[in-house]
C-alpha cells in the first residue's frame, strides 16, 4: 500500500516511540480471514507479549511485521517504513516457530555465518554466552536436543544486535533452567534499550516479562494493557479441589467461568466463589483439598477469549 512522504512524516511525528505497527490490517488465506482490521503497536524499549489460542493470528501478525507476507488491506510499518526495506531488516532479529537451519553445520559455524549478514554483529563469544551454548559450539545442529536447537535459534536471532527482536514461542522445549536463562537475556536486551515482541503460550512467561500484553482471538485484538490491567479485566477467584463431580457438571454451576483437570484435582475459575463452594459441597459430600486464591493472568485470558466467542468478537477492549 503506497504512502506519501508527508503521510510518513505525520505518522512519525504523531508517535515517534512506535517502532512497529499494524494499522487496520486484514490478512486472508483464501476464504480464511487470519487477521481482521487489526490495530497494534509496539513502542521502543518495551516487551510486548502477543497472546492467543492456536490459530488466533499471532504468527501471521509476526510474519507481516517481518515483511514475509503482505496484508490484503491496511498498513504495516517497522521503524516508520516498509518492513522489507533492507535497512530496517538489518535492525531486526527473529526467532520463528518454523525456523530451520542446516543440520550438518556446527553451532559456531551457524553463528559465524549469520553474523556476516550484519554490519555490526555481536561478538561470537557474546552470542554463544547469551544463549548458553559455549559448551555446545562444536556440536552439529542435527545432533542437538529440541531445547538446545531452540537456544541456537535464539542465538541466531540476536546475532545482529537487533533493535527490534521478534520471538515466536521461544521457550518451547526448554527446561526450567534454560527458560529462566532466556528470560534473563531478554531482560538484559531491554535494559540496553532493545524492543521485544514475544508470542507465547506460557502465560507465566508473559506475566514475568511483558510491559504490555495484547490478546488476539479469531484474528482480532480483544484486549491490550499491562499485565495488571489485563488481570483486572476479570474479577473472581480460583478454586482447586478434589471432587467426584466431572467438569461438565461443574461448568453447569452458576458463576463458573471455566474448569479444568489439575492432576488429581479440578481447578475452577469463578466470579462468585462463595456460591460455587456451597454448591460443590452440596453436590459432593466427599469434596476435599479445597483451596481458594485470587484469579491470575490465565483466568483473565480464558475469560477474555470466552467472552469474545459469546459476544461474536465484535469490539476491541482497552
């Protein structure tokens, strides 16, 4: 979509802190509408977590911002310009779910190769240390475990010392220690003034890292705000108990928003904990292990997406 230099100047002046944006973007795959009229911005120096169920449009949004595909309508901007601009591409790094590299090259060879794509890359030793790969640098990529491969892809994403880093499900397959290490590296990048767009299914990860969260569902942004603001969009409590009642029966109790198995117990999200507990006790005299706590990001996410389905996803919440 063409844009005049005057329009570019007005956009740049209107919000100079915006480093990436989707403005009224719609993207279709044939008859399937992956994104519909999406407005989304990433500001300099922040971590933004884009959350949504599988197929919600997260990866499509990332690919548009990377210039890997074009929208059917609307405008995509990165550093106030076209994301396919070579100058802009040298300022971005990306770790995608579908990332593939040659299996026969060694870890250090991959790092050395990717570093040649940039004018001022990070030092190889710094890259390997950031990804925890010093002891694996002589191993072939194809010999690594799934979690180790994820760490290599993270290393390649930061080779160019990018100002804007896209991380699409970066901690899939990582153990707890490796995940925490990657979190620390993301925080260090932001401390240096970098910007990160993160997609993840780990809501604890979004809560721990993100300055701002956007929830996408069925191709539309349905909520945006800080983690605290997103959690505030749903009041209620989390009930955990051991019961003979099945989930179907529990979901029929008034005030129950969601329920799921949690090992030997069932976890319930409700807006009226007192009533639900009375109903549970009335229906199951053997109920035990009762715990009640405040709702968190997971409950807010479930409530937002379920409300979106009930309301036909007609409006964006802020």
